[in-house]
C-alpha cells in the first residue's frame, strides 16, 4: 500500500487543485464532484504512467509499450469493465502487464489467427460492452448505447489496425483487445 505521507501529499495536491478550480468557476454540486473525481483519477494515474514509461525505456520497449497501453486504454475508455479492489495491486499489475506483454511477445501470431481472434474479441466486446462497475453503474440508456457503439467501432478499427500492422505490433494490439474483452466478462 502507498505510504500515508504519499497518499496525504496526493490528497493535499488534489484539494488545492480543486479549490483553485472551484474558486474560478461556479460549479453545481454534481459538476464539482465530477471535477474532483477527475483530478483524483489523474493524480492516481500519473505515478503508474511514469513508472511504466521509465521501465519501458530501461528495457528499450517504449514504442511497443505505448502501442499496447494506447490500444488497451482507448478501448477500455468506452467498454469499461472490471477493476481491482486494491490500488497497490492495480499499480503492480498495470506495470507488469503494460511492460511485460510487449517485452515477452517475441515474433507474434500469424495473420490468420490474429484475424480469427480479433473477430472473437469484437463479438465479446459487442455483447458485454459497456460493463458496469460497482462504483460506476451506467444508468443512462442513451449513454450505454453511445458507449456500446463506440466500443464496437473502436474494436473494429483496432482489428483492422492489427491486420495491417506488422506481426509484432499486430499481436500487441490483439493482446490489448483480449485483455479489454476479458475484463468485460
């Protein structure tokens, strides 16, 4: 778990940023809560991102890691899905997966298998996306439809990208799709 001083520092920074924003903008209660959540989320993600990028640089895997992260996170942004209960576990797993997958892939998977697997993942995403979470249920039917359309569209785009990419990067994109699909079920 994070040291109490570190968590306290992030809370202080979050509170100061939120106070500055609230001072300059007139926000309704709901808007203020969303802004605070956004600040907290960004401050939570930045240390993970920095550690991931440093490790990717040390392993000479920056571009593959960025391709994997980008593919996964963009799809995850619309498809939603499960979250880990512990922030520490999330940090460890995020770094391990984002850096580890591109590092151990090797040559990749043949185009025929990538095509078949991507179609399976598109079907899974079209069935299960967007997936509610306990903390973030999707109550709006219009938002649910909008997220579903975007998740399906993006999964189709990623499927095309992974086919036209070379074997290594195509496999990285495919594994990002697999991880996103897995977290929906």
